[in-house]
C-alpha cells in the first residue's frame, strides 16, 4: 500500500492472495488493509493537501501529464496486468483501457488550468466580489473491478488536478492493477501524502474512508447496493456516485438492423457484459423482431470469440469473479423458469482453466417480472423483449428503477432526438451502442433513479471535487 509517501504493509501484517480469473493461478500477495491503515492514510492526506492546493493549477497539471507519460511508457505492463487480473482480452480491450487511463490524466491536466471563476457585481460600489473554485480537501475514492484503470481515473485524475488529497480503496479482486496504477502516480513525484492507496476489503477500508470525518468528498463507481451504503455512511459530504444501469437498447420498426445488431454485440459482450452501460435489456419492435434475431445470431457466431484473453483472436474473456458468474446463472435460470426462450448460450463454458468463462447468451420472450429485465445482470447476455410501439419502450424506461444510459435505433433522426429527450436517462445514444461514451462528456444517472448522483467525465467531475468560495473586497 502507499501511505504518506511510502510503500507499506498492512498495520496488522495480514495479506490477501490475488488469483487470475483467466488462468486460475495466483498472481500476487497483497496487504489486507485495516481501519487503522485507512485512518493513517486520511491523516497523511490531510497533512499534505493544503500545500498541494497552494500550487498553481499549471504545476498540478504538469504532474498529471507526468502520470500520463508514465502510463504511456508502461502500457505493455499495464495491459498485461489488466488481462491477468481482470480477464479482459489483451488485444481486443486491455490496450484500449490503458489508452483511456492515459487520456483521463491528460484531460484532467488541461481542465485544471481552465477552472474559471466569476466577478458578480456588488450592491455597494466600493466593494468587489470574487467567486472561484477551490478544492474540497481530502477525497475518498472507492472504485470497482470491471474497469480497474478507467473508473479510478475518472475520480483520481480530476480530484488530484483540482488540488485535493486523495485516499483510494480499490476493488479487492483487481488490486494488482491498482498497485500498477499507483506506481505511475507515485513515480510522478507528487508531494508525499497527497496520494494514498489502501488495499483490502471494501467493507473495512472503503467504509472507513467514506465515513471518516477527515474526508470531505466521496467519489464512488460501483453497484447500487454499495452506493446506497456509502451515501448513508458519508452523510453530509459531497457525493459523486456513479452506480448501476440495465440499458435498455431500443430497436424501433424503422431501424437500420445491421447497425442495431452491430451495436448489440458491443453493448452485450464488451468486457463480457460487465459494464454499467451494457445493454442489459433489448426492446425490439415486433415488426423487425425475427429479422433482428436472425442477424444477431449470425454476427455473434462470426465475431464473438470466447477464449484465452492473451490470444489475439479472442474478443471476450472470462467473468472476473464467482459472484458475478453466479448472478448470471441465477438470472438466466429465472428467465427460463418464467417462460423465456434460450436462443443460444446459457451456461458456463467447458474446457477453460477456470469456471468463469461464460457462453455468449441470447434470451428471447423476456417479460417484465424476470430478474434479467428488472436488475443489472452484469454478464454476456442479450435479453430480448418484444414491443409494439415507441410509447411502450418509453414506458419501460420510465418504470425502470435505473436511469443511467439508454439507446434507440431509428432511421428518422428527428424521431430519435424526440425519443432521447423523453427518455428518463442521464445519457441517451441515438443509433449508437449503449456502450458508446466519450471521456470528456458528463456521465451519470437521472434524478430519482438508482443510478447515482453527480457526473463523471472531463471538467464536469470538478464540480464534485471543488466548491465555490466567495470573497468580498472592501476598497474603502
């Protein structure tokens, strides 16, 4: 772990073993952090952040660029570690995520130098008013295992660039990746204590960081259930919570089916479906249902290659952990019991080093009461529900407890825009996969949903990690 400018073991001396979901072999022994370790990290960040905040935005930006430079130099090592630790195919996905990691730090460097203030008028002609953004202090970052570089970077990069100290609790199952990323940050020579990493169980380390009175803002990416617990424990602090979703992706009767099918494959099988933006429910108009299903079967057979994630031909690797695979089993089983039709897949694949490789799965005749339609499955599945109208699709989106991202396919761009404006989701793609996003754009859930509060993405994340300060000058 890294606390107060030094690499350290756990206060208790306890360790945890990391095993690759791809090979089943051990790949590291890591410190199992304690609440005391987390408390030391918070203290270190509080001792360091004011000096860091006092540096110019351009000096902090230069440090973010140094981090990005190190990520670029170490891209091979970072990508190979990602494939071993998370399971992503090396050539199809891992290098892309390392590229995004670099981009987030370069983007934060640029955004930090563009944080602008205001000079609103005063009712008193002898007074001047300055309003500008200042760092909140110490940010607690709690991040998931599905994108162990990109998701942390969404929080770490803007939080550090804005002048905060950071204490980071990464997902235990991808903490080897976390240490590789931390090495890039540490080797960029930020002041000691500004950045801190504490590995260990989230229920211990993460809980301490978000509840500790020494943290003033919390950035979290992960499941809805964990996000709700964090919101309760961090009551009164600034919160950026990017939580779950389940699509949906809507295919209207006038859609370009080739584009819709191509987008469906990306929506369902990128990262083996382990994405909050995965299209986990597909609302397909009855007029094109059969044609859509036929085209989808052919494209999956031709393009989705489940296999060794180090093989250049592989496009989909294993699921990351047993609980995710068990949830996939549960949702598929529930759907079949309730009358869904299994078109393809539906089980764990045999003949691989671990039991985490899952067949690309297509389910038809999905209905509202099925778990796969109501919840976030987080696996390689295409659950298809037939609709009869655009209004029916919008009603399904409205009734969902989630509201993170939706997609719609139609040849009529005016219709697509009207649909996007009516759909209750924080982000809507028209004629693009639900898994399409750009790092500089605001991303987060709609109000009142289980998908979170606040926005990650570019300069918009700075809203959560800075606050407005008003200064009134009396000129006498």
